[in-house]
């Protein structure tokens, strides 16, 4: 293949990619309009603030360390 043939193939593939992305964007917009608000992705709703204050340590008194097992037992 010559350089010109390669460039032509790249342009053709790039144009096809652009058309595919445009079609995907249209499909996503149409789906978002038709979907009820409750079934939308979690990131689409209003932001919820998370406080920087530490959690109360009493919440974790009876919790196991995930992946390590219970505190009073040893791993095999």
C-alpha cells in the first residue's frame, strides 16, 4: 500500500468513527428523554454532600474486618 492509500483508509475509518459516535450520542439523548427519572444513572441526579467529620467509632464495635475474619478467630 502506498502512503496515499493509507491516508485514504485512515480518513475513511475516522469518518466512520465520527458517524458512529454521533449516532451513539443521539441514541443516549433519546434514551435519557424516554427513561423515567428513577431509572437514571446515579451520577445524573443532584449532588449530595458528604460531611468531613469522622464516623462515630461505636458504629464499628461489633463489625468484622472484611477479608480478615472475626476478631476472636484466626485464619486457617
